[in-house]
């Protein structure tokens, strides 16, 4: 997916950030307005300016306008299911070692946050999702952020992943559903030798059950990590960790499929 650069254009997703750091997103359309409590900004005043321009609302409030990064879009996009936080999205991409052309089975799809990461890295993604309303929303979110260019690399099937996986010779299987251990035997059928399986699970009892299933199969490199993200307040002379942090999201467990013994 080629990143949009150059002057902001109609159809671009942009983010308005006010002086207090509050962020608002909108897709630019001729004739439309971006409304806040501190007045409005005509989209036509934004169309044609460069990324990072400061504009003023009808009541004199200043906003910086930028195309938002994926991590900001994930927090603003319509969500049904819980999304994977950006702090975990990055490590999942590294643990699963996602690259262009990788054939990836993702399940469940939820709101599509992980789909976006996978697609933007160039993977071919088949998503299994049990709820059609979530699948629809994921497709809408993915298209809003990445455009239609990813259409031929993204397919969602409405189905129960616990019943099996039809794909074969997959490079990666990435799981974010309640019982990933149920999927391990199917993943073993579907992953090529050398393929990677990753599970994101909020609870450590899920980690244990998933690891037991993996340990009973042809896998190596079984590893579980937790990613802690602590932001800092940096306003000298006060330089210290922020008082609040997200204490827990989930655990990431990875393993690599071995060849079948002959
Ligand atoms: C936490 S959400 C996934 C969020 C997603 N990773 C994201 O980044 O937006 C879990 C999803 O798994 C789906 N799901 C649960 N059980 C499933 C199953 N057996 N087969 C397929 N999808 C399932 C749920 O409907 C839900 O959308």
C-alpha cells in the first residue's frame, strides 16, 4: 500500500489536533465542515495544504492537521470487539515475522486493527470471523484507512475457526480468539513447515492451555512475552514516568512449525 503524500486532498483521512492534544479525525470532502465546540473548519480550507499545517476554526481555535498514523486510527475507528493495542501490534508483527507476500490466516478479525498492520506490511490475509457484523466493520475500517488497493489481498470468511482451516501451505497463523488451543491442530494441518503461529491472549490460563496444545505438536521455539509500555512525563525539571499506564492487555505466544517426521 503506497502511503499518501503531498498536499491534503479530498478523500484523505486527516486528524485535527487542538492545543490540548485532543485529536479528531475526518475524511476530507469538498463542501463539508469539521465541527467542534470551538467552532468549525471548512474542509475546503484544508484541501490543498500540506501535512502538518495549522488551521484556525471559525472561533479562532488552532488545530494542526496531519494524516493520522495507523496507531491513532485504531483508537478512533468504529469498534465492536476489543482491538489489539498498538503496543502489542508491533511486537506481533515482529514475532510472526510478517513480510510482503506472506499468506496469513488471521482469526478472529474483530474490528480489523491487526488486519491493517498485516495488509500494510504486504501480507495476503484470509480472516476467519464468526460474526458478520464484525467482519463488515473490519472491511469498512480497513478500506477507510488503506483504501481499495488492498482489496485483492484481503478476504474474510464468516465461520467458526474451531471447526477447521481450509487453507494449506500458510506462512503464518495469527490468533486473537478465546480458545486458540482449539485451533492448534487445524493450524498444524495448514501451516507449511517453517511457518509461524502466534496467539494473543489476555489471560495466563489461556497461555498455558495454548502452550500445552503447541507442545504436543510439531513445533519449536515456543515463547511467551508480555509487552510493558510506560510513557514518561518530560517537562524539565520534572522528568519521570507518567502516573498512569495501561497495566495489562495480553500475552503473546509464538511457535514455529517443524517439518513432519518421515
Ligand atoms: C478480540 S476480537 C479480535 C480483534 C482483532 N484482533 C483486532 O485487532 O481488531 C476477537 C474476535 O474473535 C471472534 N471470534 C470468537 N470466536 C471465534 C471463532 N470460534 N471463530 C472465528 N472468530 C471468532 C469474535 O467475534 C471477535 O470478533
